[in-house]
């Protein structure tokens, strides 16, 4: 079990669907992250929120839309995805964005695009 | 940009010692992390080095040489449960992590 909870664990959607991935942490962390991980590849940073404000967008296509409703929650809204977007989506959090803060990862949502 | 290299796969025997190397070229370096990831699970934090030298934590130790752009993770008294991928990650800017390709370690009896 991890202290970062992601739902759903698995998601299958068509290219025209709209869905959301959710992430929750109750460690009082003020930085939250979305990563994408393809099979047998390392996680790749997508977005960073710091104190509920978007601080990093690593040139992610607009079909991925992050949202941070409060300090404990992070969502990733999905629309018009492509088959190549199938991957494991990992959420992480850290105390803040100060250098050296370990990031704690959730178990991820395994996304399949039909 | 970031360039981080690790061996793709390693095999070691239960009870032995294994060293996993990581070399990096990066801008804005502010530390090096090691994570363990079992198949289908979340990465878990193992260690962080920001100064040169060796950090020891139980069976795991991590070393950093900033001038050489080099780190290694040392695992002692290997156990079967240590079979996993080991990810080297460079911290840059405001705690952003850029991961290496990972080393898949298989521990055999």
C-alpha cells in the first residue's frame, strides 16, 4: 500500500471518450506530479503543481488537462486520446518543490486507448 | 537537456553484492535519486545524494561523484525480493526528476 492513492487502477476508453484520473494524498504535501510510463521505460514528467498552482507543463498535448482542486487532490482530465497514449499514469507528491525532497508515488492508473 | 545512462539488465546471486552504475549529463543538477520499482508497482524511494561520497542505509548504499557525473547503487546480501528495476533519477530545477532507463535486476538462487 502507498500513501498516494490513485483511481481507477485500470481504465479502458475509446478515442472519443472523456474520462478523469484521480490522485489523493493526505501527507500534507504541497507539490504533486503527473508522470507517464510506457512499458519497460522510465517515468516521464508531465505536469507539476506547487501549492495548487501549475508550475511545470512538459510540453504535454492539450488532450491532457490537469487540475488541482485542493492541496490533497490532483486530477488528470482526458479527452480525444490516441492509441499511443496507452501507458501507466503515475501520480507523485513531495513535501514541496525544494531540491532533494523524495517523491512518493501512487500505484498508477493503467490506461488503454482502443 | 538530460542524458542518463544505466545498464539495461543485470543478474546476481542471492547473498551476493551487486553494484548498479549510473552516468549522467545534465543542466541544473541538484541531486541524484535512486528508486526501486517492482513490476506493476509504484517506484519507491531508496536514496538521495547531493554531495560527493557514500550514503549507507542498511543493505543499500549509494555513491555520487559530481565531477564525474557518476553514481552507483550498491546492494549487499541480495535477497530474492530485490529482483526489480532500479531507476536512477537526476533532480533538476525545482525538484523535477528525470529518470534513467532503469536497470532490471534479477536475483537467482
